[in-house]
């Protein structure tokens, strides 16, 4: 199963949520975490490798072995394909090749698509098993989401909830998407991220919605 997380706007928590999903899921499965956004290595307290997914997208034709060779150990049972040093990739076919290479590995894969700005990343998002938007209930984020090609393809929304004029009730009327999970701003989560402890313990305020979402997507996969 391949799950992709993306956000229409920066600062919505997509990278932290994707990393938390990888940590929670790794308690039961080996996980491949793919970073198209640039923050995952830092979240796991690692230096950014020279080679990563952007380099693979720029030069590879779909070789699964080469993808495995650039993966690094991020935590127990989590292999990370970091962003790397390559630039933005305009080749849409590269994204579909990456999806095929990941699917051939037959393992749980979580992808941080970031804001999905590259053509290759958008193409990748189009062909995943599950695509999930992570956003705040923010007018600017909702406005950007309305014009993004991945919005109508998303299964639903993980809401980084906070007191605002907009809220979960507005997701379906405005974006046409259901609420899959929500989490509130939590100082303990921020301290865990800032202290480099996310790889070792996901705070309960984040672990609960992460676990519920993973189980929900797994049920949906089985039903399909």
C-alpha cells in the first residue's frame, strides 16, 4: 500500500504527520518513507544525503534496485529515501515510474509530497493507492486547494485543527472532501520535533489520529 500526504500550503504539518505515520506504522510493518518535500531527514535527526528521490526522478528510468540503494536507515524498520540535491522535475512520466518502482517493492510506503509543486510529484500523487490532504482550516490554504489538481483526487483531509472562522464543517461544502482525521496544535509535539525525538516516540495527541487513519485506509484497501 502506498499512501501520499500533501498540503496546498506550507506550515500545515504535512511532513510531521507523514513522519508520525511512518513511525506508528513501523511498529507492525517495514516502512519505506519517501520525501519529496525536504524535511524528513531533519525530522529524524539525520543529515540530508547527497542522493535522493529528486536525483532518481531526474535520471532513472524506473530501476527498483537503484531506489533501494539510495535509501538510508531513519529508524527501526523505517528506510528513508530523502529528497536529495536534484532540482525540480518537470517530467510527468518520472512520477509514474517512481510509483511503479515503489509498488514493485511490495512494502508499506509513505510519501511526503509536500506542496506537490513539481509536475513529476503531481503525476506521482495521481497514481497512489491513497492520497490525503493535510491542511489547516485556513482561507488561504482552502483557496489554494481549490485550484490544485490533486484536490479532487484526494481521499479526504487530515485537519490541523485550530480555532478559526473555518473548520471541519467547511471541508465538504468548500473542498468536496470528507474529514479523515484531525489533530490540534500541541506543545508536546513541537518539543518532540525540536528535540529530535519524533523517531522514538509520537506523542499521544498525534498517535491517536495517525493510528485511526492508518487503520481506516487499510480497511478501505481491503474492501477495494
